[in-house]
């Protein structure tokens, strides 16, 4: 063991801590080390460590290791909410909470609601999650993609590749036919399900009338579809007849105009009134047919809207699941941060316990003894009135007590 000043070597039993000097130093009044940052604390050195543990101007690392910034303890909350690059922010499109440093990457590559441009039809503003459905050759509405009729999978005879406009026209013209195909497909599936379920006798024993009632419902639906199909065929037949009659009337009107100079005014007025009444009747009947056709189109639109709502609900459930998974990952990261803080606290607590154990072996009531050589001669030199003093190495008061040939300070 060597002295830091003159490098003189000492044995361990020759060195001892100067507790008096320690108390003197700890009694000094100092300012906080963060005085320049605005901390107004002032106190003894012994209390400085406790103050530093709670000083609001103490700079601590951000709780996110990826951030790496040192911020004041008082500003940590504001930093985590507004400045930290690892803070969680709501995406402006999908409303999911995303790490701020990954927000741009998330929106450009991952966000399901981020608007993108279809590279086939150049239509913009399409959410990324709906792009594949938009470009679907069967169910999509992209003008740049061709595909077959959606009902070709269940028996539609239109199997050639169609453009988007051709597909829309085909769906409007064959609405009843497609509905019938759907019903037949449902009946076939129901029979297959019935065959599968009847293999397990426990299903039939629980509810023996389940298949009977189900067949009745299917039969009613089939009857309604057949009725609608028959009415549609009748309407088409009537439309064809009315079209032929209108064509014949147009020919008659044209021939009447050519021979109008030879007709009498009264006959011309009578013919015009009869033709006008027939045209009015035809117009009313055609309007009625168009209304019936519009009703069928409205039903088709309602069915499509119902399917779209179901797809939207599925998308919402998927987004909610993604949000829950992201929340779980965020909670895992918070738990890891808390565990790291607990580990640091445990290390600090262990250091404090070691410090307390060391203090238990400290002694403050010891006596220091120095041997004075040639004590008799030095004592006789002390004449009355002479002042003799001893000075310590440090500028502190020293008390001395002489005992025989030794002095005790």
C-alpha cells in the first residue's frame, strides 16, 4: 500500500481511515452539481448522494435502449411522449400504435389502410389490404384485369375470359340464372352435409327433425326461385311482344305519314287518337316491366352490399387481432424494461448492504499514542511562562494528554 503524495510504502496495519477528517469534509456545505441546469439545492456533503438520487435535473438514460438519449428526470415524461424516437404513435391510416422510428417504413410497406396505386388500371387511393381483392380476376373490379364469370365455379356456362365491363353486363343479364345456380349449389352442399352428419348417430338422436325442417326450408326457397324465374320469363316474353307491336306501330305511322295528303282531316284525327291510346297503354306496360326489372336489380345490389359488409367485418376483426398482438408485444417490452430496472435496483441494494456491513466494523472511540523520546530533558525545558504547542498535519484542533512517557491526542 503506497501513499498517493510521496509514494511511501505502508503496511496495512499502519494505515487507518481518518474518520475525523471524513466528518469535517461531510459537514461542508455545497451546491448541487446541476446548479447550472437550474437546481437550487444546497446542503452538506453527507446529504449530496441522497439528493442526487431524487434530483429532477439528474440526467438519466431513456427507458428505450434504442433511443440512447440522456434526459433530465423531470423531462423524462415529456421526452417519452413527444421526443423519443421509440415512442408509440397512432398510424394516420390504420390507427394502429407503431414505433415512431418505424412509422415511415410501416406506411410504405406494411400499413393495410395506406392508399396505393393499382399498377394495372392506374386507379389511386386504394387501401393496400384491398388491392388484391381489387385485382382479383374473379371478384375484383379492376378494369385492367380480365377474368371469367364468378359463377363459373358453380356451373355458369360463360367460361371465357371477360373484361370488367363485359362481366358487369353479363351479371346484370343473367341475374336469375345465377341465383338458380347458387340455390342448386346450396342444395348439393346440404345433401353432402346431411350425408356426413348422419354418419354420426349422436347428431340424429339429439334432434331427429333437423334434416326434415332443413329440407322444407330449402324446398320453399327453391319454389320461390322457380316462381321468380317463371315471372321473369313471362316478363321477357311480354317485352318481346311489346317490342314487336311497337315496331309494327312505327311502321304504320311511317306509312300513314307517307299517305297523309290523301286522308280526310276527320279520319286523320280518329287514327291519331287510336294510335295515341295504344301508345299510352304500351308505355304504361313497358314502365311496369322496367319497374319490375329495377326491383330485381335492387335485390342484386342489396346482396352485393351484404357480402361487402361481411368482408368488411372480417377485415375489422383481422385488424383488431393485429392490434391486440401489437399491444401484447408492447407489454412484453415494458415488462423487460421493468425487469432490467429491478436488476439495477437489486445491485444498488447489495452495494448498500455491503456498505452497512463495513460500517458495523468502524470505530470512532480509538486513541492514538506516540512515543516521545528524551521526555525528561524536554520536560525540564518547559520553563514557566513559555508556550509550547504541537501542530497537526491538518489545520484542526488537537487535544493532548500526557501519561508517563507517552502523549495521547
